[in-house]
C-alpha cells in the first residue's frame, strides 16, 4: 500500500528553516531602533548601516509564521520604513527617464525634490553620447545615492522592494506604484536596464523584475511577455550563474502559472554545465559571484551564492522526489546549508565562510521554502537514492557515461563478430566489455559513496 509522507530532504529543510527563524529572532533582538543592514551576524547587528536590500530581504523572509517577538517587531518597523520611503519618493517616479540634450544648470535654480512641480520642472538624467550622465548640481538635487534615488532609479532595488511590499496587503498602494513604474521602465520588446533610463537591458535585472511582478495580478501580461523574451535569450547567457538565476526565475513563474515554457531541459543542461565547469575550471566559477553594473560613473555590483543558485535550480529540476538533492554534488551543497542553520541560534558566516549577508540568507530562504511542502510516495523510499543516483550519473558525471557506452559497443561488437565466425576478435572485444563492466561498477560505487558521505 502506497501512502505519502514527508521526504527526508524536506524534513532537513524544515529543520534548517527553524534554525533560520531562530537566528533571525536573535539578530532582531540586538537590532534596536533601526531596520536591516547588509550583514546579519553580531557585528552587523550593531552597525548603523541600514539599507533597501537588507530590509526587503527581511520582509520576504519574515512573512511566514510563527515568528519570534523580536522578528515580528523588526518586520513591522521594516514594513513602515520601506512603505514610507516609497511614499516620500513618489515625485521621483514621474520624472522623465532621459532627455536628449544636455541642460545648463545654474546652481540654486533647481526646485526642491519636495516641490509640487518637481515632476514637470526637474529633469532626472541627461543623455549624452549614449551614456546616461548627471551633472553635479543635478545629482545633488535628485540625490543620486540617496534612498529616494535608489528606490526610483536602480532597477534591482526597485524589484526587491516590490517583491517585499507585495506580500503585505497594507502596503498594496505602495506596491502598485512601484509595479507601475517598473512596467513603464521596460525597454520595448526587451527587458529592463540596471538603471532606469539606460538604453540597454540586462538579463539579470530583467529576471529580478519578473520575480517581483509574479505576485501582482494586474501585471500578468507584463510577466508573460517578459518571460517569453527571457526564455528566448537564456541560451545566449554565457555566465552560468547568471543563466541559473534567470532560469530559476522562469521556473518560479512557471510554477506560479504565469509562464508555460519548457524550462526543465534548460535547467538540466545549465546544471550539468555548471557542475562540469566547477570541477574542471575552478578559477572561472567564483563562489560567491559578483555581477557588476554602472550607475552614473559608479561601479556597483550584486552578489549571489553560486552554490545556492545551483541548489535552487536542482530543486526546480528535480520534481517531487528531489532527485538532484540525493546525488552528489547537490547532496553535499544541501547538507552544508542544513549544517549552517540547523540547531543554530545566531548568524555567524555563510556556507563558504563569508559574512552572514542578508542576500545569502534570502537565497537560502527561497530554496528551503520551496522544499517544505513536497510529498512523495513512501513505497519508493528504499529505491529512491540508488535509482536517482544511477539516473543522474548517466548525465552528470564524467566516467560512468563513457564506460556504459564502451560496455554496450564492445558487447554488441563481440556478439556480431561471434555470429560471423570471428571468434578470436569476438573474445578480444568481450574482454574489453568485461573491463568496461568493471569500470561501470567502480564508477557507480564512487557515485554512491559520495552521496552517502
């Protein structure tokens, strides 16, 4: 008789999620009077720095109950802070994205950002020689680098804020303002730039916007159109972690019913290529990875854990049996994440020894939350690990596929030679086939040993 039960990996994911909530409550208890900064360890809890990314990540991670009292208090403080930031910056959303001619600015002649006529008299950026630049006086007036600038001009920060606010009904008005602004900022028939007003789109920035709009029913057409565009572009992305990020967003949209493209084959290909590149070209696959972009003369970056991008892709590609998480290297990355959070009460470092950043644990949260509701048929419990390991070894590992091909080819050749009377040559091929069989057995043993370490 078959019945459903909790998958062993799901149980571990639930334990890691419990540890994550305990660590969040510990951070929140030390974070008095401020919203969230970049780092969540003890040093980060005591720093004055606070920002949009960290606060948005906190709101996303703390949407689930039950939560500790300190976490809930910081969540409410963060929601108020982020909502007020959008409301106080509303005049900036209506500023023109770019103009074609430079403007001579007389010091002191520009209106205050709070002025009612700001949206009609204050140009936002200047387009000159195909590069978006801002004069010193204009930059001072619109506050380049300020939170108001960041939340109305820097696309990934706008997307992070929207994703966070869209989870809370009390912030629906602010979420709609952001969603409308992002929809208008899209480059026609393409995606979104890193900075609103730039004339070239970026796949990662576009995927971040798509993720943020998935929870906005009024913008389903925008999501569908953007997904179709990214689906046609994803094979052109040579940066494998960046491709994984885009594919993960497309898979999320597909699971939410917003997109119908055939994502699993592309995910499997990207997973296989990433693992092989990581094994053979370690220096070209950094972990974490930083994606640089330029904002009015400043070089900025977004940082992602390559391990967690790979792990999320494996979850999307695995289906309900979580096959990739039973097979090395997925099982090793998964166990490292669980070990980093299970039974923990405070953030220290991430799985690679770097500082415990809000961005890393947002990635971890997304992966763990995607695992927690999965069920599987208990009748397959004893066969699940060996069968999934064997299947994935055929496409993921390096010696087993070749040995299997040799086994089949040499065995078939031996049979043909025996049938046509070439017994000596048949015996020679049979010997090679036996050697290939031994190699297959050894390779499969090594796969299983890595899984069970």
